[in-house]
C-alpha cells in the first residue's frame, strides 16, 4: 500500500481485498473502521473524504493494523477502544470483549429498574467493567460493585472506571466466586455475563475468540454451566427479597437456571436480538 500516494478509498479497497483473503467475516466494514480509527474520525466521515490523499505515516499505520486484523486479532483489541452502553471502554487482551448481547442485557435491566433507581448492584466477573459502568452512568444514584478474579482484568476495569469518572460510584473488588464470599450483601441486583461455553464450543469458535480472548472468561465446566450454577448459589444468599438476578447464558442453559433457582425466585427467560434464549431475569420471592 506504500508504493505511491493513495487516497482513502484506495486504501480501504486494498485493505478489504486483503482481509477477505484472510477469512475475516466483514472485510469492508473492518477496513473502514481501521481507516477511520487511524485518521481520528468517524466511519461516516470517511465517505466525505474518499478522494483525500493519505500521508505515508497514516498509510503505514493503517497497513500495520490491517495486517494484525488479517492475523485474526479482534478489531477491538487492535483499536483498543469501543463504545458500549453510552460509555467508551478501553479493551485489550486482559479481558473479554463486551458483546452486543451483553449491551442488550444492560438495556433490558435498565428498563426494569426505573429512572430513579438508587440500589446496590453487584456485577460478577466484571472484566472491562462494561456492565456496571454503563449502569452507573445511567443511574447516578446507584452504588456499584465490580467483582473480578483476574488481577489483569481488574486493572483494566479500574482504568475504565476512572476514565468514566465513576470512582465515587463504583468499587473494584478482587473476587473468586468459587472460593470467596460475596461482600456487601444484600444487593438489589446481581448481574453477570459469566463464562458459559463448553470446551467443544470454544474449539469451534472463530479464531478471534479461541486464539486471542482470555480462555478463563469463556469456558466453564459441566457443558458451560458450572460458573452459572455457582452464581445462582450466590444469588440465593446475596439478594434482597424482591431483588433481581440478571444473567446472560448459553442458549441451552435457561431451563437449567430455572431449575437451580427453584421456587425461591420468579424466573423469566428472555430472547436476544437473534431470537435465541439468552437471558434469565429472576426476582427473589
């Protein structure tokens, strides 16, 4: 891409061809995102600048990012920043990349909490902090607690919390739900996107997932259900009466969650935007 001066549209076209050869699912879209990121503009702004000639340093920067994407490194890890639920997050290999499915869970639970919610919220396995920070941004009176086992992910979470200016609203707590007791109980809401892939599902996942994202945030024993089951046990002890457990789970898991919670909870199973059973919302009776 550097043998002559190139326009933005030429760089995007060449990048798209390269990424398509490497098996990237959305090569044109990713080429546009990378180019916009390198130029410090929005993706839509590119369409007004297609004939602009790029400087050699910018062309080289885009080339380097495109090569990384061709290696199937996730786009978010290359750009190292993403939007989620009204906030901007730093993202890197220390934590799982927040997904649209998780953002939809935040929307669902936000609608249920009401505008003046001021309760206590525990986000179990917070990772980047996406869930608890987006909720804290929407509900300024909320008191949030992000619990995370990985020290690397916890460090990233703290960076995101401080960037979002939510240090006074959200605490970062090292926590391993397999051995530790949940602090600060009881809670009004316990929310989690825990590991829920089986080892087979992980092996069949795209390289972006299986090669680059932290395996401990993806795989769970017992066909992906082990960590979910542990969280249901925590919820039985850690929620107030009338409090809510909100989970993102694998499509085979909702009925298992319902069975685990028994008659202690009023359980709803909600479909995601692809019409798959994805979320369990359970109210403590």
